C-alpha cells in the first residue's frame, strides 16, 4: 500500500503543519510520497529528514532577526523573506538540514511552483535540498512581495498561485491512501471578490499570470469542495485546524507561532488512532 501526503501552504500558518508532522514522527506514521506547496514544502522536508522540532526551533529563534523576513529585507533585496539568510545561511550553517537522511528516506518529495509563462503549476521532484534550494524559494515566492525565481531558464513564483491544494495531482499519482493537511479550519472559503486596482498592477507586472492570481480563490474553493467530498466518502484523511488560527501570513510573534505549532501537534494527537485505522497500521 502506497501512502501520499499533501501539505497546503499559508506562510506562517504552516507552523500548524510542522506540529502535525512532528506528531507523525512520534507516532511512526510513514508515507511514500509528498506534495508540498509553499510553506508545506519548506516545513515538510523536516519530516522526511526526521528532524523533529526543527521548523519550530529555527523559526522561533530567528523570526525577529532583521534579515530573516520583513520590510528591511524587502526594501534591500525585493524579497520579503531574505534569500541568503533564510534559504542558505540557516539551513547550511545555523540550523543544518540533514540532507543525508532526506536522501535515504525513499520518500518521493515534490515542491509545487507556478510557471509564470504557462500560468500552470509544476511539481518538481526534490532529490537534494541544498542543490535545489531555488525550487523551495520559487515555491514560496509570493507575488508582489518576492522577486521572480529563475530555474533552468524558466521563471517561477509561489506554487499556490496555480494550485494551492494539488488534490487532483495527488489523485493522479495513484496512491492507495491520501492524507491531506490543511492550514485553514473547516468551512473556510476564500473571497472571490477582485480588486480592480491590484489586478491592473498584477497585469502590468506579471502579464497573463494576473488572471491566474486573481482566479486563485475560485480554484482554491473548488479544491476544498472536492476534498470535503472525498473526505465524506472516506477516500482520504484530512487534518485541519480545530479552530481559526487568526495569524498573519508573516507572523513574528513567537508566542503565536508556538501556539500554532502546538495546535497542529495536539489536533493530530487527538485523531492519531483514527489515522492509524485509516492507514491500517
């Protein structure tokens, strides 16, 4: 039996996912493949490398560092999340990522990115986190707040633009069981109201991708509808926040970040027996 794991993004809401995955490690929950979007990719790799607590540790330790993320980085580099410090200095020097364990895991890991020219999502398989760090940057490069990331001559932005919750892609991969980790509570839906001024700015900056950016809410809501239908039919297993996290995308409050993580951990502990039953373990 092959198990797939789908990880929604949401910037610092992704700390909920970090808590979920640490519970997975504690309970020996194993999967065969993962699709991560944005923060789902960034935090999901720590589950594969079995580095329990790493996402919580480096975020609470460095979240207020002037070059981690924020206005200073955006003004200086054009990236709200600092490229050099967040994606290279931390994982290579300050809180080292275990690439060896990642490579030995035998878990297929895919990071979702949005191709600016095709306006389609691409799912890039990660074999070496350090060598493919630009893919992670692309997966979480927010429009308006990040520079476009170029990889092999192609230009990319946040994977959530084209496919925030790639449930269809996960189903196509043929997994026998699928676990979906969301970072919004049940009944949440995005507003489909468009801001005409922002749309014109996006159109000027990103061309035809602007339509994809502003159509994201509809696609997102359709994905949630499908997920709820599959969940109702017991075809997938969904873990979501038991209440609204009410947290900023770029939250810097360590207490709130820790609370988000703890909610992910406790929510998962509360349903772990149901998850094991679903997985037949």
